[in-house]
C-alpha cells in the first residue's frame, strides 16, 4: 500500500480501532469457542477490544493462523490484517542447539544460514515476527535464561546479534520474518541471577558492555525491540524513558516497534512504579512502548487517558503508525496470509536439507572440555563394547525449554545416533536413572502429582534402572554417560542456586567410577554447570547443550570422529557457584593475585576456591594439536586514528587430523581514565588446517577497537600502551605491545 493510503487508513480509524492495533493477545482469545468466560474474563477486557486486537502471539501453523485471520477480516469496517508473532528462538520445527551452544560455534555465518531456514519454516507456518534473537549479555550461570543468550562477551554477542537478525530478515519484505530483539536492556544482569529481578549498574558499564549487542542488532535492521521485565537503576524498563526514548529512539534512531514483555505494563504497578494500570499505561506510552503484550492496560486505560486529557492522542497515532507501517512493509494488506499455506508448510519444515544443516550446526556447537589420553574419538571398528548409560541415553527431549513449537518425536536420540555407528553386539544401553528425582523442586515449579510421576520413577524402578546400568557397565570397555539438567531447570524462570548434576545422577556416576573404567560424560544442559567434583574422575567431557533435532546424530559424529570438535565456550564454566558472576574480561583490581606484591591473604581472591573458572571463555579442545607461535606486530606504534597495526601469528596443525581452529584476538588497554578489562575479545577467525598444515593468520587492529566510554559516558580514545594477545582461548598469555600516539 502506498504511504499516502496508509496515512489515510490511520486517519480514518476511531480511537478504539487505533488502540486495538496496540494490543497483543495470545491464541486462546481466538479459539473457535466462546472466550468471554475464559481468557477474556481473566484478563478483564471487553469483547470489542478482543475483536479489535492488532496482533496475536504464539500461534503457529498455516491452518490456525488462516482461520484466525479469516475471522478477523470478516465484517470489519477497517479490515486490518492481524500480525502473528511467536517465540521462534532457535528453530521452529527443525530445532538447533540452544543459543548458548550457537554461541559456542563462533560461526555467525553458519548461524545466519540456520536462521534463514527457520524464517522459511516460520513464514510457511503463517508467522511474520519472531521474538528473537535474545541478545542479553549473560555472565551469571544461575540465571536460567543464559540458555537463550550467546554468552558473556559483548563482541561475540554483537556478531551473532547481527547474523541472527540478518538470517531472519534476509528476504524481507517478500519472504523471511521480522526480528524482535530482546530483552532490552541489561536483563542478563539481574541481581543474583534470579529471574525477573532488578538490574543496577553504572551508565558506563551499561554502554560499554551491555548495550553493544542490541545496538548491533538495531544497526542490522531489526524491526522490533522488546522491553525487558527488569528495573534498570530503579526504573522498570517498560516505563523507562531514558533507555527507551533517549537512547534507543533518539541516539540510535530506532523507528520500529517497541513491544512490552508479557504483562510487563501492568507489572509496573507490582514494581511499585505506577499506582494503577492507568498510570502504568501512561508511563509506558510516554516511554514509547507501542504494543502491550498480554495485559489489560492499553485495552482499558488508553481511551480514558485520552478523553480525560492526560495523554495526547498523537502518541497513540505515532504508535499505531509504527504498527501499520510494519504490516504494510510485510505486504499484509496485499496478502494477509503472506503466501503461507498448509502445502507450503509441509514442503518447508524438517526437510532433509534443513536437518542436515541442523546436524552441522549442532556438531559445531559441541565443546570438547576434556580428552584424557585421547580416548576420543572412539573407533567403531575397534573390538570394544560401549555402554551408553544415563537418563539422556534414549531421550527425545533434546530441544530445551524454548523450543516451544518443536516436535520431540522428530528428535534423533543419542541411542539412535550410536546405532548408526555401532553394531548391536558392541552397543549396550541403559537409562540408569531419571534425569531428576527432586520432587520438591518439581512441586515448586508448579507441576502436578501426575506430571511429577512421569518424571520421577518409583523407588523400585529406579533401583532396577541402577542395577541394569551397573550390569552393562561391568561388561563394557568404555562407558558413555549421557546426563545433565532437566529441560525445565533452565530457560525462563529456571534460576538455580546449585549447578551440579542432580544428586541421583551423581550417585549413579559415583558407582560407575568405582569400576575404574574410562567414562565419557556427554553433558546436556541449558547453562554452564559446575563439573568441578566429577571432572578429575572423568576421562572425557563433551558439552552438548540441548543439541536440537539432530542432537543424537551430532553427538555421535563427534564421539566416533566423523567430525572434529571445533566448539569454543562462549560462557565460562564456573569452578563454584560462589564465583558468580564469573567472566574473563574482568577489571584489574588494586590487588590482583597475578601481579600484586601484597602478602597472600590481602589480595583479591577467595580463601577457599580459585578465582578462575574451571573452563574459561573461548576454551575448547579438538582431536588435533595446533601450535601458536611467533606473534608479531607490523609496528610498535599506531600513529593516529587512521593508522592500523597488523598482528600475525604462525599456526601449525601438529597432528594427522584436519581441523578448524578458532583464533582469538584480545586487546588490553593498559592505562585509561576508566579502568579497562584485563583482556577483551576484539576479533576471531575460524581457520581450516589440514593435517600437519602450517598457516599464518593476521588481524588488523584499528583505532575503533581501542575506543571506550570515558568518564563522561561518550566514546573516546586515549593514547597509551596496548597489549595484543592472540591465542586459542581467553587464557592465552602470548602477547606483544604497541603504543597509540
Ligand atoms: C518472555 C519473553 C517472551 C514472551 C512471550 C515472556 O515471558 O520473557 O522472552 O518472548 O514471554 O512469550
């Protein structure tokens, strides 16, 4: 539709019709049955407002979206198409590993392709917007939503933010889906890692570390932004004019839609920031929140606010304009179904090509954390019996909590994968134990007795499971233990204070350790877990995350050496919960354990645990051995902002196995008017190295990489000395220095 016509449409709408465009409701409001006594009554809004609603959340599938759209368009004075938005976070039907695993690929280009495929599935299924990517910087593994993030580093997160947005929106406006980035802002820094909690931080820290990934996504063209649940320095984001209006809209020129998180406008009252829903609506409007997701606020309060003169209708017009513009840009006025159909859906979802890509992504996401005596890869031709034990042995739930639309039946289990490599006489399998047996925790999550019974077996069945596992373990030469967290223990509202494997799994593992056989742990989890106590007794550890639809194949490809592991952690694995938040790019303290001359007690450290995590950011092994030598800089001086320095390092694959190595560049600004981290990632390259191949790899260091937010919170650059580190992970200590003149 021409812009002029769209304006005419806006001008022809009455106040109720306009407000309707700013309301988002969930699928149950559009059920074929009468909804007046159910969801409508519960939310407390009128039937008229339901009928005028402008967007629908979390309805997926061409059939259902068509039905709802048809009903919406019927008998309306202004038949404005609905827009369908969903949480399509890391795959719709073809599910990839959780984003923390995607971060571990260090391969944004590959993830762009994966998200392009997801957009295709979503498009065919009648969705036009995804509430993704979630790009919150995440440094506290207690927070269950680290699952949704690509990790602890602003630079790495920014590269993924761009690639994910581009993947979703690649073929907009014709195909593809619009991306709604979230949770803006600094939701990843909620205090104590507790869900829905408060964030408090200096503006300097916010700008330097927490905002860059959102900015990168906005610059990549994201069409929407979701405001986060948290308070930011005391002001809930959903009513926070400073972060939403001054920074997002004015400084960053974002003119797309801002949507609240689920019921977050009404939660301004619960926060103690607004007296009632009316004031909450006014505050959200003043902060330019355009769409109210699933709260009664806008539906009930905007009209009285306008008629009583408390809210300028122009603000409503601006918000409606942004909504109509997106609908128009997506071509919904020309085709309200946007080409979706059941037929197209069948052709698009879970195709062999899409599964193949998912298998590759999943394989690249696996991180090999330990491989004593090079026990891995296993050779399926060896005359050895392998016992596959553990609750994830034949488990279809490998998708993780946020794959809400994924079909568990389509998942390749680890056992399925193993069977493609091993003949039945060499493969022994047993579940051994449940994933989780903590009934009080499950009750706390709100599960019914019936649901709990499905998760927790009776004591006698548990005993039988244990015995069977021990029996096969005794026969086998090598044990693969597939364990980890339960899906419901991570993701939204999945904060935890203990990050070890569940007790029942540890008990079984301890019995297995007594057999003195090599044990390989395949750890399935939505977060970095604490593996400190069991690590010394394990021969190998593969961090597999929730690996997605092709998870079982990918795990088997790694274990049996079809693929050489190339994943690198995008978030540190803590040594103990007491370290959290733990991340590599800490500030130098006045009393660093590494450099201070104070006596050992009076240093910045814990008395009972080390400062360093068990496995640091960037860490991961492969089946090859690569050496890094002879780091050199093209010059020891950078003369002004237009100059650049080239850092080069020699690599050699000192093994007979081809590999892909992720070379990481870190910088340290040694003295600055705001203290800078001991090391910061500024670049990385994935490089293929054939067996025994030598290569050198170079990075350009430009003045942009040396900028930081100064004492006045403006980007600045200061002359002085910089250290340049190049290596395989953030622990690297190979460095050289230069001076910026
Ligand atoms: C979550 C968002 C999600 C929304 C809609 C909220 O509870 O915080 O991430 O997009 O629900 O499902």
